[in-house]
């Protein structure tokens, strides 16, 4: 039995094939174990980011120039806008606008005109009680207004008013302007709808109560008398 065991063991040993060259384990030289990366081509000396040094510096210079130009343009534009705004402010501050202000004041019952004038840029605006030549206007005959190739003749009466028959009102600074308002109304309508006017020289009081001091009439039948020398009416006599 012992002999058979040895025979089996020897058979097993012989079943293991020997190394081809019979020399056992082989040792590979260390130089053959270098990584494959050692074979990658090296970057040329003097290059930056894959570019030649001169090319890289040229690109960098161009970038700097573009950035500087953009910054300079932005600053220049801001300064231009600021200068334009300053110029507009200076121009606006140098412009003077003339305005006329009419202030209503308490009027006295005196028949003596107390009108004053306010001057603004050559415009003269009377305020207060306006000048009215009553009762002398009763003796001055007909008042004539002419423009636009036509003429209108009125007869004036101091201290009177035409009751009712109002077709319009306005603010004027003289009795003559009130007559012109009536004539202008007729000229635009191409017919004599306005046949009379009532003018009140107490401008502040009349404006406060009636929103005007010149009133156009389409009738003159109802005449009110004895109103004082601050009121006057005029009736249209004829027109050409």
C-alpha cells in the first residue's frame, strides 16, 4: 500500500508540465515596466496654453485693447450724457417766462376809476375797477366797430342793463372790447345774432358774481335804468 501511494504521487508530479525553457520563473527587467504615458509627445519648449509664446502675447494684447476701448467708450458716453443734462438745466434756468396775474380786489362804490395795470413782457393788464367814461358816453353818439370788411354801429346808455336775453359772457378790459366781442360773434355767424351788450366796469365784483363783465344780448326790450356809472349798455343800430 505504501508503494502504491508513492507511485500515485509520482504520477501526479509527472502530470504537471514543466516551464518551456525549464528555467522556472522569469524576471522582467524594470526598464520594461515604464507607463505608456511616457510615450506621449512633449509640449514644445516656450509655449503657453498650446500656443507659441509670441502668438499668446499678441492675443492677450488684443484682449486688453478691446476691454480698454469698451471701458473708455462707456465712460465717454456717460460724460456726454451728463454734459448734455447740465446744458439743458442751464438753458432752462436761463429762460424766463413772463406771466400776467390778475388779482381780484374789493371794489369801491366810487364812480372814479381805480384800475391799475400789471406789466409782464410788454403786456399791460388793468385790474380793479376799469376806466369807463360815464355819463359822458351818453352824449358821444354812436360807437362804431369795424373789422373783417364790415362795420357795426351801437348806441350807448350809461347806468343801464338789458334784463335777460344773454347769449354769452366774457372778461374784457374796456367797454370798446365788449363792443368788439359782439361784432366778432356776428361776423363768425354771418348774421347779427348779438344786438346789444352790457358792460360792468367793476371787474372783480362782476367776475365773482357772474363769471364775466361783458355780456352779449340777443334782445334789448327789457331795459333796467339807474344802475350807476359803472354799468353801461349798447344797442346795435345797424351793420354794413
